[in-house]
C-alpha cells in the first residue's frame, strides 16, 4: 500500500568527474561580473509582483533582456499571453531551461527582516519566482556566450512559463507540443537550502464544484427553497468519509469559495474548491472519479444541481538521477551561499520569527545537501514537463534557512542580497550543467535511457486538466 | 404554510337528542352483567402479550368468543393469519367495529403500580390493545343480542385487525377490499381520558434503507473497502439538511438498525429505518421521493449500493364530525370511569411516577372532554379505513390520568380494574352508537355526506405501502 | 406545540365610528396638495440608495424637511449617526411615527418595468424604505399643521430609524430609552396590498460564529493543521441535527461567510453567519443557548477555537388590535391605490415577470384586505418598539400586486408614481389615525390596556442583541 | 511524516551457522513421531471453537497435556480464568513460548474446501489459534524432553494466552508482571506462507463511546427529545474530519453498535465502537485524546451525555532482528510445508474461491520468504510482550496460499492435514530456536542488546488499556 520511490541504483554510482573544462571558467566569471544586472532584474520583478497570467511586465522584462542578448523570442505561445520561448543556436542537442515569474496573492511584505506589510501591495513573491526567472535567464545568457565563444553546436531554449501558482502554465505549453523536441530540461527553485536531489512530487488536480439550488425566504418559505450550500456541505462530508478509503499517500483539501450571501435567503449558489493529489497520475484519475461522485451524490441528495470546472492539473515530477548527478557535481563545484556580515545580521534578525537554532545560519546557507531520493508532497507544473523530457531540478538557498515557502519571510529575504546570492548559485550550477549536456552526448543519452525506463515505453501523455482553455483571468 | 384542520361547522350544531330507546337499556344491562367475562378475555390477552402478526392465541380467543355467540367467522383474511371478520345479521346498513390485540416489544411490566419488570416477558400491552380487542368484542356481542331481541335489520361486523404497531394490518385489509361495503366504522382506543373528539393524525410511511459496500480489513487495506455505514451516515446527514426545506408539520425520524459488526472490518452492510410523516398523504408522497433521493445520493457519493423496503404506511385519519357527535352523546350518556377506593389507592401510588397533580385522579377519570377538532401528530392504520368508510374514534380512560401510551404505567394499569372499567365505558358507548346507526338511516346518510365532502369525490385510494406483501415476520 | 396567535376578541367588535372630524379634511387636502413634494423626497432617497448606518444624505434630507416645518431635531441619537428624533408640540399624549430609509446591497435596477440593472448602483430600495421615510414624514408634517390649526395639545414625534435591514437600528433606540414616554406608535410598510391587520412576526437573533484553527500546508503537513472550516461544518451539521428537536415554528438559517482562502492551505479562519427565530423571545433565548453549544462542541471536537459576535436581534411584533382597528377605519376612509392608464400599462408590463393573473391589477391595488390576525414569519426591529409602546403597522400597495419584497420589481415600481401613490395612501391613513389618538384619550387608554394584557405586567425588556455597540460599519 | 521502520543493519549480516547439534535431531524426531497426537489436540480445539475468555475446554486440554509431560501449571493467572503458565526446569535463561486458542464469532464453516456452514456452530477458528496453541505446546514438550535428555539448564515456559481477538489477554498478563524475568519469547502465527521476518504492527486502542439523550415521541414531541444517535453521528463526522489532520499511517475505524430501537422514539441511548491505531504508542495516545475530544464535542453540541469504556489496547510489535535471524536459520533447516496428492487436490479445490494462480500451490507452500523488515498494519497483543522481552514471531503456511485470515477458507484448511503440517513446521522451528537460546548465552545477550537499543533505555511500559479490569464477558 505504501508508495515507494524506487531508486534505480544510480545513486550508488560514482560521481561524474567534475573537472571543469577550462572554458567553463569564463562562463562562471561572466555570471560573477553580471551579478548586479541580474539581481536588478529580479528586484524589478519582485517589485511588480504580478499574478499568474497577468505577468506582462515581468515576462516582458525577461524577453527584452534575452532579445538584447541575441535570443530569438516567440511570445504568447500556447495561447498564453505571458508565455514565451527564447532560442539560441541550432541543431542538436536541444537543452531547455525553465523560468517562472508569477507572484502570490493575499500577501504583502517589504524587504524588512520583520513582519512589515507594504500598504501598496496585495501580492508578493512569496515563492521566489522573481529569482527563478531572473536566475534562469542569467544562466541562459551565460551559456549562450559560452556557446558562441567556444563554437558549441546545439540549441539552447529558455522557456518563460507563467502562472505556476495554480495556473499550470507549463501544462498548456506541454500540451501545445513546445517540449516535443527537447533532449533535457534543467530547472531550479528558490529554497532555504542547496540541493540537487532527484525528487518527485504528487500529481495534483483541482476543480471548482458549483451547486445551484432554489432561492427562497429562509424564514417565510424555507420549504420552497433548496440550499446550494447543503450541496456543498454534503459533498464535503462524503469526501471526508472517502478519506478512509483512499491510499494513505493521497491528499485532498478544499475551501468553500462561496457559501451563500445572506442568512435570511436560502442560497441558490454555492461553490467549493478542491485539490486532489496522489503520487501517481493514473491512481489520481481514479480517485478523481470518486470525488466527482461525491459531488453528484450530494446534488442528488439535496435537490440541487452541480457542475464543475477543472481549474488545474499537474503530473508528478519524474525524477532523473542521471541529470541530478550531473547537477549535483556542478553544485558542489559552485558551492553554497556565503553570507557576509550584513547578510548574517539580517538573517539573525529574521530568524527570530522562525523556529529553530539561529546560530549556524551561515553554515546552513553554505551547506549542500547529500544526494538522496525525495518524495515531496507538494505539486508543480514542472511535473508535466518531466514526463516529456528528462528533467532535473536544483534548489538554492535564497531564503534564510528555516524559512518555508509562501511566508512573509520568503518575500522579505527574496528582496535582499540573500536572495540574489542564492540565485547566482543556481544560475552557475545550471549553466555548468547545460554546458555538460552540450558537450557530452553520452550524458544526454544516459538521461534519456533512464527517462524511458522510469516512464515506460508505452506511456501516453494526457494533461490532467483535460482540454480546458487556460484560465487567463483566474487571478483577476 | 400551516396545516389547518378545518371544521365543517358541525361542531356548532345541536347535539342529537340523546334519549335512550327503551331497548337500549337492555344492551347496557347486558354489558354490565358480563363485565367480568370480558375483563377476563382482556386479561388473557394481556398475559399473552403477543406481537404483531404473531397474535395467534389472542386472535383465536376473540374468534372463539364471537363464534360462540353466533357470529360467522372468516379467519386469515387479506393474507394475514391473525386477521378475521366476524359477522352477524344481513342486509343494510353494514356497521363495522374494529378490534386490535397486538402488544409491544422491548417492554416488561407486571400489574404493580410501580416499575416492576416481569422476568418472563419481553413484550407487553403498553398501548392497551388487549382492552381494545376485548372491549370491541363486548360491544359487538351486546349489539348482536340487541339486534336479535329487537328484530333489527342490518349487518354487524367485528374486524379483528392485527399488527397495528408498525405492521399496518388494517391497510392490507383495506387494500383487499374488506371495507368496500361498510356504511360506518366505530373504533376506540385506550387512553388516560374520555373523549369522542373528531381527530386526525399524520400520514406515515416507513422503510428500511439498506446499503451494501465492500468489506476489507480496516487497518490493512481500508482503501479497498467501501463502507456501507458511510452510506447510512451520508443519507442521514442529507436528511437532516432536508428538514429545513420541509413543511414544518412534517416529521422524519430514524434509527440505525445495522451499523457494522466489528470495527476492524469495513462494513459491507448497514441499514437505517426511517419514518416520514405529514398531515396529507399527497404531500407525504412528494417528501418521500426526496428522502429516497437522499439515499440514492448517499450511495452514489460513498461508492455503495442501496435498496429499500417499504415497511409500513398509514393514511392520516379523516375525521367525521357527524359520527363523532353521535358518539359524544352516547359517551355522555354512559359517563366516564368511576374509581372505587381500591382503584384510587392504586392510581395514587402509580401517579407518584407521573408528573402532575395526583389529587383529582378520580375526578379526571370521570370527566368527559368537551368536543373539539384535534390534530394529532401520531399515526394509526385506522387512517386507511377512514378514507374508505366514515369512521369515528372514541377514547376511554383505561389508564391513570397523566399516563402516556407505550409506558410501563400503561401496561400496569391496563392489567387492573382501572383498565377493564375504562374498557366497559368504551364498549357501552360503542354499542349505543352502533344501535343509533342501525336505527337511524339519516344519521348514516349524514355521515356519508360529510365523508364525501371531506374526502373529495374523485379521491382514489392508494395504499402508502404500495403493493408489498404483509411483513408477517417483522416481529420475529 | 403549535404557537397560536390569540385574538383577544376585539376583531369581532364594531368598527369605531369613522366619521371624519371636519378639520381632518384639511389634513387630507394638505397631503393631496403636497404629494409632488413628498414624492420628490422619496425619489431623492431612492436615487441615493444608501445602506444601513450610512444613510447620511437620506436622513439629512428628512431632517431638513422636518426642521423647515418647525420640528425640533435631535440628531445622532442612541449613538447612531443617522438616527434622529423630530418633535413638535408638548405635553400628552405622545404619539410617535417611525421612518426608515436604508437600502439593500447587492441589487441594482432602474425604474423600468423589466429587469434593467443600473450600472452605477450596487444597492437599491428593494424594500421601499425611501417611501417609508418620506411617507411618514409627510404624515408627520400634515399632522403638525393640523395640530397648530386646531390648537391640539400633545407631542408628535417622528423617529428617523436607520439600518432596519440587519442593523436593528430601532433596538438601540429602544435600548437608549427613546420610546419610554410614548403613548402609541404608528408605522407602515410598503407592500403589494393595502392592509391594517394586527400582525406579529418572529423574534430573531443573529451572530457570526468565528472559528480559528492552525494553518499548515494541506499536502505537505496536513497533520499539523487544524481546519477552522471543519469547525464551521461540524457546527452546521449539529445545528441541522438540532432542527428535529426544535419547536416546529422555529427558523434557523446560515451562510458561510468565510470558508478558507486557498485549498492548499489548511484554513486557520472560517466564519458562519446564523439567524435563529421563534415567535417568542423567551423560547428563542433557550434555543440560542443550544445553538451556541453546537458551536462550542464543534470547536472542541475539531481542535479549533470559537468566539461569536451577536449581530442583531429583534423581538417579535406585539400586535395591538385596538390601534389596528383605528387604522383600519382610516384606511377604509382613505381607500386603496388608484391606477391611471399610465400606471396600469406599467403594471401590466412589469407583471409579465410575475406569476399570477395580471388582469385585475387595478382592482387589486385598490382593494383593502379584511381584518384578521396574521402570524408573519419574517422579523423586524419594529418588534422591539412594540414591546415598549402600543404599536400598529399599516401596509400600502406601493408595488404592483404580486411583487415580493427584496426583488427588482419592488425597486422598479418604487421608483414610479405607483410607489408614491401608495405612499400617500399610507401618509393619509397614518395622519388620520394620529389625529384620532390626539383627540380620543379613551382610544389611547384602550390601546394601553390591551398592550399590558398582551405583554404581561411583569415583562421586562431585554434587547436580544444584548449590550453590544451598534455595528456602524456592517455595510462598509 | 512517513513512519520508517529502520533496520539496524543486522539483516545484512551473515546467517548464523545453522549446523544442527546432534542432539537436536532427537527433538525433531520426537515431533515427527508425535505429530498425530498434537494434530489431534488442534482438532479438538478447532471443534470447540471457544471464544475469548470462554476457552475453558481448550485451555484445559493444553494444561492437561503439559501437566502430563511434567510441566508445573499455574492456572487463572492475571485474573484471567483461561490463562495459564506452564513451567519446566529452573534457573537461567528463561525462554517463553506463547500459545493462543481463542476462536472468532460470527463465522461458521466445516473442513470442506468450499463454503459450507456448520449449522451447529456460530464461531470458528478463522485465525488458526487452535494450531497456534497446539503447535506451541508441541514445541514446548519437545524442548522439555531435549532439556532433560541433555541436562540443559534453564527455565522453559509456555504461556497460555487467551482472548487475542479483541480481548488483549496478553496485555493483562504483561501488566501483571508475568514476563518480568523472561529473557526471550518465541511465538508463531498460522499463515498462508512461511516466514521469519522481523515485523512490526500498529499500536491499537479501542473504546465504546456511549451517548445518552432524552427519549420522546418522535412525531408528537420531537422538540422535547435529545437524540443520543445525533451524538454518535456528530462524533463520527468530526472523526472523519480529523482524518485529514492525522499522520497518514494512522488508522481509525468504527461501527455503530447501538443506533436506537424504534424510529418513532427519539433514541436515549446509542453507542459507537472505535479502533484507533498508529505505529507508535506515544503518538497514538495523543491521537486518542483528540478522538475523545470529538466525542465530548459531539455530546456538547447535541445536548447529550457521553462516557466511554476502553475495550482493548495493544502496543505495536517491537521487532528483534537477532532472534529473527536465529528463527530464520532454523526455519530454513526445517523447510516449508510439503503437500501430498490429497493435500494438493484439496488446495486446488479451495483455491477456486481465491484470486490468483492455483498452479504452484505446492511450491508456494514449501517456499520460505526471504528476510526483510515488514511494517504490518494489523495489531496483536504480542506487541505488549515485545516491549518487555525480546520477541520474534514466525509464520508457517497452515492455510492454502492466497488465503486471508478471518475467512472461511482459513477455517476450512485449518481443519485438515494442511493445517497440522504447517503447525509442525512451526513447532520444529520454534523448538530449534529455543534450543539455540538455551545453548548460546551470546545469542540471548545479543537479542537483549538489540532490544534495549530499539526500545530506549528510559522506556516505561504503560498498558494502552489503562487499569481497566479484563472484559471477561466481552464475548458472551
């Protein structure tokens, strides 16, 4: 019954020789020199804090930056106005980097190391996607120069992927075939630690279930009404009963997004928003049918009508140990984040709001986690990419160790040098790994072999969100 | 929204002249003389305390008694082994008396005026049906002798009706057409007071809803199970939600009759037993559809299967003020119950377990309630008879005033002289009213006119329990 | 168990002689002449459509109008910025008129006879309080002139009462003792028919129950979270179970006003808004304790914390047949609403959106309902006044017959001549009745006697909303 | 969040040399010769199929057998009439064997290879405890003779442990200190396969939660009643909500053991029976507090009263790899079960009712599972022993491969030679391992060292069922 993340044994293999080709030093030097520029791009996106599918300025800034460096830009891909593909070079291999840039709603914070709302803002980069976008862009530009300088063959692509937070931007891009010819994808994510572990996540699917009843004066003629909220509550009850009869690794959670307007009127509309997750997409689809049945049963039993709209859906991440090993070697080469006195003072101040020991913050930020397979319980639209192309994800310490994502602490540190230093660790590691892939065809082939073995030969990709159009206004 | 029991105005009319025809005195004298015999029959049935459809001895004793007095007995009518029709005379009018004789399960009590279980008994006459059956039989025999003595034309019938308590015996007898040619029906019921009020009740329908799931070890593989108890609980929740959206006079109540066997096994069977009531059968049928929908929705939402068995169904009682007036006049003629010193001592002792003032027990037992329309919230299978034939129901004080039905106090007093004295008040009043009906064709016609007016010309009887077979083993 | 509204038999009494004192004709003439002015005031308030406790312009306009006619104005009474008392004259008797003026949120409609939203408005007079306020003001001014012209002794008061819709403005005014010395209160309400019936309502109490849990990532660490929404749903379930065990005339209804923000976060806050009603305040208070217990039990059972804020509370209306008879006589004197051809054309057009027969609209608007006691199932803060002072309420047809309150049809017709004609019927009837009270001390005494008889001598007023401060920002 | 069963690395160690001491051959020969006798004892217990704490005959038969072989019998230990300790020898080490003998209620089956109820029986050995008891007894007697023959020092104990199925017999024996001086415990369990894996289980605690309300006629006066069933259902709802907020390895399941008696009476009593489990007893205790809070909250919210009785409680099994290795070596020495033609025909016939491949039944029965740590999700009172004494458990194939415990197939095969052959595999392996322990002090010390390391030095045993008295009549 327990889902087991199976290592294919590669973790016990030797690390690839991590000797730097002489020319890769130039790439690192380039990033070192340009750090302030890329930090400035990240800061600009941090300031904007644009929400999913509304990241016009943020996406535009990255596109301009890349275009100015000679990348060919294809904007508005996959029907997503803020998605883009920036390309350099030609031929094989095709190596992709991913860049996110959307912020989160309902949170406001300055860069101060204590809770301080910014009265002018209702959204913020609490998941560090401003660093994500700027860091990947930095890596892409560094690799592009290295390719030119060294006459490297192949195609480099930077995918600008909007609306990761609940918008599943990458899923529409995968569905549109934008990754069909890619050989490997490298991605990173802001974090409070440095790691290159191959990890997986839970596949996730969400929908808004909408119940419609019959309105009536709740005191004068309740018997003529049918409460849509009854439908929602009956569904929730049956979903809670269903928990016992789901595999224990499943996750299901909901909020009531519309629960009636005034007590003296029987609600004729109510809405509940569900997420359902499981390590395996196939199992998730079966559980989903059962969740829909709770909604249908609730409608039948309460005399209401129900329809639902799938909001988003992400596959789990398919790990790739081959790529992870390569990334791990390069991360070790680059090293973790080094705090200066100012960073450390800031980190200590902020750490007062966190649980745990604040003494070894500098050491923690510099540490690199040992390799091991991880089963994460979150979800990301990187998942869908990973079932199309061998993909690996790096994490770099852009937040004070101990910080959880989606907190004000993540917003705050992400707006300081702590954030941009972590971002550069990521940019360097990504750039080095991309360079490895361009130079080592056997590495690409090994990653492909592992990919096919894990995924299965007869796998057929199906977006969990089906054929719905992108919810371009889900954050309006 | 409020159901209103509408008087047709007859209550304001004059009482019929209550002068006794000389020959009716003989009838009363007969009953006075034979009181001990009929009390003995009641006692025998009280001792047996046979449950619904299992009243072989009780029904047999009444049949023997009636046969010995020259009644023709048709036994086992309507597919009910313990139902019978005892007839005397021929031609019109056809006047029916009803006799019940079933006891209640789960209660045990001696005739003591304090709580005292009878260790040998698991059922008891907590609703006084032993008096009901014996009293109606006494009335029938008295009328039969009066008919012979006075050369009265017409047909007298005593209906032995089993399983009133949840078995709906009379409904099967109505459905079988046994009341099709009857002109008027007289019935009485044991009570703690004397009254001839026209009253109505709630129509009532019941069913057992059975859910079937999938069994599994609840710790090792709960995800493979589907709990039938989830189905029951989801139905109950939605039914409780439905309460808000039902007319306020409705009543709905349930018990869980099977809730799984062992906690470590996911229950593959569970059962809930519902009653649903409303003053009007037509409205009840609509509410019933909604209740069934809660069960269907619950099954769908919990991955279980559901079927249900209608257990019983009673129409409301259609009151008849014309007959009630006639009965009321005779009840006044007979007078209420008179306690002797022994009765009073017993009543005072028993009354210690009741709320209220024990001082005026003798006066309360003797009092006759003034006429008024009553909306009762209980239900009885007399209801179905009342939509076929003009029917009125008398109550006589067979229990210590303040006693509720279905209590040990009702069992106790029903086994003493208090019970049999009340029974004789009923027998006399019923006999006198039957005699009125045999002698006064206009009274019969007036009752019929009112009946048609209340019921509506185009009424078509449909048993609420549908075409199910009698549940002859529902008490086994 | 059934609540019965008991008539004291006065309804069978003779109508008071309705001969008009000659001088009252002048009062009616005055209102006839000034109709356009008062209609203009109503229109201005209709346009503003200000919400509860925010009716600055509307209340100000009425105050100005009354001040200009010589009334003394006390503004901002009872801690309510938009409440006022306008007084004229001195000594006894003290006769009060009530004037409301708040609009309803969430509805927008022009004066067109078909559904037509006004894009500039998010609130509207869907309950006709613009007419209510202007009509009562008209009556007050007419009476004031008549008092002066005829040298009438006594004090006339117009109470400007804000926030009837959920704000319970009058309750704070009663609590502040503003009605302590008043002899009788007259009030009216816009309607789709003309009636002076003595009526009662349900006592009502509301609160927002707020649950606080522990937030956590719903997929990564649900076991560390405690869902506040679980608290809300558990409370609702137990409240729904409680329905079975409440007197059937009770009413209980709720909406979920905060049901969590994002599915992937365990909600640490959730809120549900309840109304609870019963014909009797004392019974309501007992039911309220049980409702609070469901909230407490839900918090305990779900590991959350709960507090609640009482939002509003209204007593039932205590009817006064004496005053109702006087009002009824005057309403008959004045007559119902007379539609001209234009009104009728409008009414027919609007009636297409209503159920029922549109043929006799003119006749229906002109008709006056026969007197009878009414048990309404709604609630109003007039209730609290009625337990302090003998009070009666008139209804006049300001809406097309068949229109329900709180609908766009009520907004629309209320903005036309149909509305202002109905308003003048009310103003005239109120003015005549006030004049009766000033002239007939026995009428005042009779109303007082009935009042004391119905209320009980030892009644002690207690606001159902307790000692809370007015929720002045409940509509912000 | 994921509970991990941590191997201490011993599994990678070498198997102990499994060379048989010459004298152990005699022990195996003895068991071979006496097979029919012990099979007969098992059959006798199978026939009796006595339920928990009522195993008078079964326990008595084992006691007689052991006494006849020179064991000293202490009967009725720990306040349990059917528990006993049979001892042989003296001094150290003290080696214990466990013997169970209780049957399961609600199941009836003959020894036929198809579903065939035995009309005379309402209980059966569906978990094979007849073999368990007889097999351990056989082992004990064989070891006893070997000790005598070879002059072996030490104390051999056979614990007769009643009521494993829900009665937690061993917990009372542990609580009474009966295992305080034991060095190692060997136990086995009937199964459909042969294995000596170190395994753990879930700690488990159960209780019956009893709600008391107020009875009332459900149609006439529901508002005066308080439904005890409401209490049960509200508790269940909140428990189902709690599932989301429990560690995923937890297990919680319930059945409603009393759900009201008749729909027309508001239930004044209702009962629900819960099991709650978690791999760690300490975590279980915390979850238990939360479960109790759901019951308390349900009582408060439904106006009912609640108390609960803890029924049973078992610690998880603490595995011991040292002992498991020794057992594994001996199991391999003995070999699995060998079917003859008759057995195989029977197995094939029975296997028709099982899922899976019936072809390799003989091979499957003979196979021995490779060693690995196992996290079982069931529970057993062996758990409490294992936190007092180093304990290991063997499984032997007494059922046709593919058979689940608690099924008719387990009853059936357990009544044939298939059952007794598996039992002898167990008896031989247990005897050999006991002999190892008597001869190898280092093995005993190594087991002790591992035990202390796993358990922790400062562990203090506390029975999960608290200080309740044994529920000696829980199966009556």
